[in-house]
């Protein structure tokens, strides 16, 4: 079976600035196409980035709005399959983290809505309930976004069913709060999880994986806490084969750019078994705490700010 050249974009987003982020993504996608990319994957929240910023409550787009138009235009212009996720306000008034995949002719091939918002993401959208599989002329495409990559339920619904997995992350760091000796260790573990999620998921599912990512600083206040968050997006754009071997990788410290490699888009026998746990890795005490309390906070915050979405 012939190989396909697939690219994963690494973006340093201007938080909430849709026009600027669309322009940057279009430029990076053109760079990838210039390097022969036939598939181009953008990260989740490529229109906005994400942080606990109130202005993101109004930074959504309709399903056929500027984000979809940009991806469809890039697909037609470069003859590439193009996908990425953004805050999408649907006809029912709800906002979802919607990954859309466009074919080479610019037609929509399918969509996946991230199932469970992560931490403060709960302030800005609700989860979806599709299985994350998009049928295309090339084969079955699985979609997994950020912490979907570290949950057993995602691996179970895609394992052995897809020929390639696409998606992206906006995975933020543990900031250097006091005592710094402890938060440094927490961040080292968090970074290992962030950079290891894509290869591990490819092994569990048995399919090559293109993982787009965010890099760069993130600053905002913390929900329900007298602290400010001063951290960064971890980055880690990567292309993996079905055995989880990294074919190309871009560290977050390398800034914006493209990870690109030739891959055979074909499922294989999964290399490892899915653990009998909800999570595929140990998150550590601070991410686990943030997952729980920010989920509770975010659902209330989203409900309170719903009038601004109408």
C-alpha cells in the first residue's frame, strides 16, 4: 500500500483572536503543503487557543463559518485532506469542541465532538457522544482530542476499527508555584504524559496517528482560587506509526511549525492491551484535583453564561 505524507501543525495561538489564528493556521498549512503534505491536521481550539478567559464564551463559530471555510479552502487549494477542531455553536444553541475533516475537494467528510471537556474547558462547551470514527474514501479515520488520548474509553471505541487517528491537543503545563521543588517534579511528570500520549495511543489502537499541538505561553486567573496561572502549552506535534514509533516530532520549545512524515494509512494488530482503568496514565495529584473541581466550576460557569451565547 502506498505511503501518505501527513503533517501535524504546532500553533502558538493568540488567545481568543480568531482572525489572527486562522491566518497563522493557513500559513502553516501552506508550509506543510509545500513540503508535500497530503493530509494536514490542525490542533484542537485552533481558532482560539484555550485558557480561563471570559472572552472565549463569545469566541465560537457556526459549523459553516470562518473555520470551516478556511479548512475547506486549504483542502481545495492544496489538494489535501484537512482537519482540526474549534469552538462550534450548533443550531441547538450549545457550543461543542468540534473536529471537522474535509476532503481534497473541500467537502466535509465528517465530524467528531470531544466527549468530555477538560478542566476549565467546561466553561466553554459541552461534550459530545459520537464514536469518533469518520468513514472516508481512504479508509476509516479515528479522531481523538487531547485528554481523549489518555482515556481507556477512547482507545476501546477506536481499537482495531480505524486506519489512522488524527487529532490534537492544547495541553497546559503545571506552573512553577511554590514550593517549586514539588511543582517542578509535577511538571516533569505532566510533560512526560503530554509527550507520550500520542505514541501510547497509537500502540493501543493499532493505527498510525497524527497529533497536532499548541505551544507558547498561557496566562489567566484560576477558577475558584486566589492564584494566577502562568504556564505554557506543552506542544509535541507528532507523527507516529501503528506501533507507536515516532516518525517526526516537534517539541513545544521549538515553537510553531510542522511535524511531517510518510505513513501507511492502514490499521495493524494493536501492540499492547488497553488497561482496565479509566485513565491510561497517572495524572498526578494536581491535574487530578483540577480535573474534578474545575469540571464542577466550569459546568456552572457555562450555564450562567449561556445567555451570551444566544
